[in-house]
């Protein structure tokens, strides 16, 4: 069974192979912000589908706000940070 570190190395190499090597922070799919955003969006859309009090417009507004907050959080994370490949990162 692959360890978390081996999986991270493979994901990093796959991302660099698809998008090329970039000077940025960790690949987006490796961050908790991405998975939290995805989970919140799914939760809002499910709630909108089963709830009578949460309308379509309000649900899509919440999805937009969640997406915008994710974009801002990634921008703050990337500001002034150089990229180091996952395999080059040391343990603290």
C-alpha cells in the first residue's frame, strides 16, 4: 500500500506533467481548502434540492461566495511563496 508521501509525490509529478512546472505553492488538489470547498458546494446543492426554504437563487449565491472565498484563499497562500517540489520538501 502506498504511503501518503508516495501518493503526494505521484500527484505532484502528474500535475507538473499535465500543466508543466510552475512557480507556485502546493498543487490545488493536495490542499484541504479545495476539498472543503467541494464538500461545502455539494452540501449546499443537496440542501437546496431537499429544502423548501432554500431557494435556487440563494443556493447559487452561496456556491458563488464559497468559490470566491476559495479563490481568495489560494491567492493569499500563493502570495510571495516560492514553489518547491513535493519530493524536495523536508520534514519540520
